[in-house]
């Protein structure tokens, strides 16, 4: 399994949760049919705008889908947090 650090975690203006690996690229994530997509220009995985799941549940789902693609994403001290509420950051950060 390949390990990579998460460069950025963001909630964008459309309400999507974005998770950007530092180096790895996962353009074929759509093949997992798990509602997680890859943005080639921004080099990040993203969820749809949450409907029933919370942002935390989507984060966990993105991490699991990445593992299915043989990629272990890890939060680093250098991870940039953009528009992520403090309570969500506290949920995610201990992982």
C-alpha cells in the first residue's frame, strides 16, 4: 500500500468536501462507484454536497475508498484546513 500525506482538506463554496493528497493521483476513483470523484485540475478527491451523511462520514468514506485503491492517506502537521469548522476538524484530526 502506498502512503501519502494529505496536503489540504477543504469544504468548498459548493459544499463539497475536498481531500487533496500531496503526491498521489487517483483519477480512476470513479470505478469504485462510491460517489467519490477526482478533480484532475485541482488534484483532489471530493464528495458530493452532503445530503444524509455528515462531513465526517464523507471524510471517513473518502479515506476508505482511497484504501480500496491501495492508498493510505494520512493527516500531517502540514495539512492545510480550508473552511473546515473547528468541531469537524477536532473529529478528523485524531485519526
